C-alpha cells in the first residue's frame, strides 16, 4: 500500500483518478457543489477504490466547511446550510 504525500501530511493509498476529479470540483469557481458518489460499500481499499475514511479525510481537509455523510450506499458531500436553507461558506 503506497501513500500520497501532500502538504500537511500523508494520505495512505488514494487513487489518482479520485484526486483529479475532486481537485477539478474543488478548483471550480463555484464553491457550493453537491457531490454524490454511489457504491459507498465498495470503498474498502480494494479493487482501485480508496478506503471510505481516507476519502472523507481528503475531502474534509480540502473543504472543512462541507458535510460528508453516507447513507443508502451513497456518499453525500455538500456545504453546510443554515436553518433557512442558505449555504454557509467559511
């Protein structure tokens, strides 16, 4: 198992395609994207899938103001919203 070195620490094995896709989304000028990733059950560190916790750690380092939750086999990554439904950006 390899590791991805990045500023601020090390992420154990994290496939480049996921890094590239998330980098493209996080680099976009619109900062309040909602990201849905299906087949969450597959993210166990095998068959080219990173471990779910590694993916979550990566996402929350890049966007600490986002919520990362999993339900019904789908990862949901999105900005926090206030009680009025407005996006809370930090």
